[in-house]
């Protein structure tokens, strides 16, 4: 695994094949320390001082006895299939830690190392996450710090409710002896009624412009004659950390061409579940030989990341990279965000199959409830 330390000690790490993506805070790699009955993963690498795993336990590896065949994270990855060696992990770690490791997505493409902000899911710094981190650190260090909680609560509610670029309100410090969070809240409280009114007008104008320029599709719409529309959704369980992807492909008449459901284990959250469903939709369309495709889902963030040309630094970046690596296989591929009402078929399929732990595929058919939802969509389209 190639690891490059940054001045801030916060970065993304990939193995030499570009398969593993880990958010860590140190330049050290996995090392061995002799222990009773063998070696253990409790060194400075991915051990006590390097939190590289998703929480809990502060991201630290709690090691068990292992052999010398596994000294790097890349040793735990099957490079051929871009998957974790689950059996090996179970031999090395307890079940909770195995779940944490396996919840880290792996990329099939060669990803470069990127500096990331690990305190926000996007991987990018934002003011809100910075405020939250500083407040938590201050409370943690003092053990008793609570600075004007009601005032700060009102400040947060007001500040984050304003739709300004990067929350870009610049204010002068008129209270040098007041703790900075109390000061910021005080200044915001002192805004005049005219200033507050101006901010409200700006927000309303912004919302109106967004509504007119970016209408959101409220019902399923058929594609052009030579285009296949692929809808995807997911069903996620917080208790089991498992999800099911539902994918349905239809033509311009609204008829089902194909459908599939695929279960996923070790899924970190609903955000990751949606990304995995999008990946399954793209792969299904490619494997079925569709060359002109529109993909639709009701996760705005996932759709935006698929459409963006910027490098993604979020926790789902390996999945987004996998999706983008398949672009070249299509003559035409477009992504669209729709409301749940326009994505009922895929949602129904995912919910209908969440009790099953095996993948299923259908050609020109689907499970009963999904067929009914698709027929209602088609009838509404024909009558509309």
C-alpha cells in the first residue's frame, strides 16, 4: 500500500493496485509486534495510534494473533475481484471489526491518493463541520464547557437556514474577550431587522430560481424510442448493515425489459446503499447490452456525483469511480434525479426483495408488486 503523509495528517490511501481506499490520519503502514502465540495488529501502523477504520472504537484496529503473510492492508484484499478476503479477516479480527473493514468500499479502478477532511462525509472541509469539531474538542478538553447553549442553538438554526454560498457571512470581531462561539452568536443576534429581511428576500429569490430552472420529475416518464430507462433504488437495514438494490429497465412504451435485485453485506449507511444500487444499475445495463441509457434514482447526491467531472473525495468515492469507469461502454448515458413518486417501481422491487439474501434476475417480467407498480406507471403515462 502506498501511503503519503500530508502536513495535516489527513489523507486517503490506496493500495498499489488502486483497490483499497481508506481514510487515515498517519503515514505508517501495518506493522507487527510480537505477542503471546504470535504477532498482533497493535503497532503504530494501523494499530493504537492510527484510526483508519470507520467508527466506533475511534477507528483503531484491535488486533488478534496473525501470521506474517498479512502485514499490509493490501494483503487483505483480493486484487482479482477487488473484494476483501472475508475469511482471512475473520481469522484475524473479531466480528465487529470485520464489519468495519468490509464496510470500506473498494474500487476496480486506479485511484490516486487524495487529501480529505475526515470529519464530513463529503471528504471536503465546510464551516459547519469545522464548528462542530471545535465545539466537540473544546468540550472534550475541558469536560465542562457549555457556552450559552440556548444562544448558540438559535444561532445555528438561523445561520444554517440561510442559503448563502459557503455560508459566507463575514463579520468583524467587536468582542475580543468573549469566547468565539458566543461572539459569533451575539453578532448574528445583533443583525438589524433590515439585514434579516434582506437575507430572507435573498433566500426566497434563490428558492424561486431553483424551482423554475430545475424542475424535478414528479412521475415516471418514458424515454425516446431508442433509449432504455433504468431506475434504481435501495432498501437498507441499520440493524443488520445490509441492503438490497432494486433495478428495473423499461422501454419507451413503459414495458419491462429486465429487472434485478442484489443483496449487499457490510453496508455502512443508506448513502452507501444508494451508491451501490446506482453501480448495480449501470453494470446491469451494460451486461444486458443496452447502449443508449438514462439512469434515474431518488438520491440527489449520488446522481450529482455521477454527473460531476470533479474528483470525488467522499466515502463513496470508490463506488463513484467504478460507475464512471463503465461510461465508455455506452453510446449515450445520462443520469437524472427524480422524486420517489417517479421511482416507485425500483423502490417497490428493493422493498419486495429485502427479505431475500440471493440475487435475482427477471427478463420481461418482475415480482408481483413491482409488476403492478410498473403497470400503474405505464397506464398513467399513456393516459397523460
